[in-house]
C-alpha cells in the first residue's frame, strides 16, 4: 500500500470515518482515486504533489464547496492539503450529452464569488520555462491568441478549466455533477467549451457552442467563432505544455502521446 494512501487512511480514521471496503478507481493523469464503502460511500482523492507547479490547492476546496452548495458537485466531506474525500456520486459519462452539459456549464459560469483569475497564456508559460522546439514555435503567437480570445462578448466568470468527461459524474437519478477544481478560477467560458470541440472540424461551427452563446444572449457570429478558435488553440497549447512537463518528470509514454495529440489539435485550430 502506498505511503500516501496509508497516511490518508490513518488521518480519516482519526477524523471518524469508518469503512469496510476500499477499492481503486480509474483516475486521470494526475491524482489517484479510491472508493471507501462502509458507514458511508466516499471517494478518497490523493493529491499528486508533482502537480504543485500548476494547481491552486488553496482555492480548490472553496470552489468545490461553492459548487456543491448549488448541486453542481458532490459534497466535499474532508479536505487536507495532500488528500480529500467527497461523496460518491456515480460514474463518468461514456459520451457527452449536449443538454445536461449545457445546463451544467451555464450554471458553473455564473457561480458568484471572487475567484483568482486564470490567464491561459501566463499558465502556458508557467508550465514550461524551457519549452521544446515544437512548443517554442508557438510562443510568438500567444499574445495574438489572447487578443482573439478577448474578442468574445462573453463576460469572464468562474471556469473549471479542465472540463472533460473524466471530471463529470452521473448519479443514479441522471444528475450531472463536476469534480476536481484544482485548475478552476476566473476566466473565459470558452476555455470550458474547448474540450468538447476537440477533434471536430474548425470549418464547421459547433452546435454546442452556438446554443451556449444563444443561451447567454449572444449571437454566434464570425467574431465569436474567431474567439472560439483561439480558445481551442490555447487549450491545445495548455495540454501540450502540461503533458511535456509531466513527461520530463516521469518519462511515461502516456504523456508523450497526449502531447502529440494536443499539438495536432493546435495545428488544426490556429485561426
């Protein structure tokens, strides 16, 4: 049993948690997950210390609880800097469904409160002080992409900044909820739409994007599509920079594969 897991379980026993069964769950590329079943049904999330370069662990529990209070996230039952426990709330969707996803994003992006701003260009540069030649090639284009993203009339608001199927849950009643707020902060809602356009044709405007803008009272015109394309390029560069940083730490093929995927998307989506 990993030392971090032993430590977390000992701390939870001290805090009064009781369980009879523990099993690993499929997680993402960062944190490790375990399901605890007994007096309750919880998910133990071991925070990866090697993500300290890119996550906001101080804001994360506040964001999680604010979303949970509005039914947008499962309850956060326990928080410590190196692990957390939330209520078990179902499994990730196998495929996105436009209407529940749209409703979830509309609620998330209008969450009240003060949230630390997330500038994608600043974050990309923070991920890699010395980028590879493949990524450095795009560094001169970052200011232009930021300016194109700012063309959108959508107001900045609370954004998850890692909103993909792996961070969504559907419970037994069909309720959609979001988890893992380590990258959350104030930013452009287009950055949350970006993962759902990954792999689509930039020559064809997305129905999800169009409906989102209409729901926010905006016209899905060419200016807004230019901003969306810039968001797609920035999202791809964020993913590629993150993957390259993690690959340097672990030399794991999975990170180099994701880096390749994101760079391919950047080439497709650059306006």
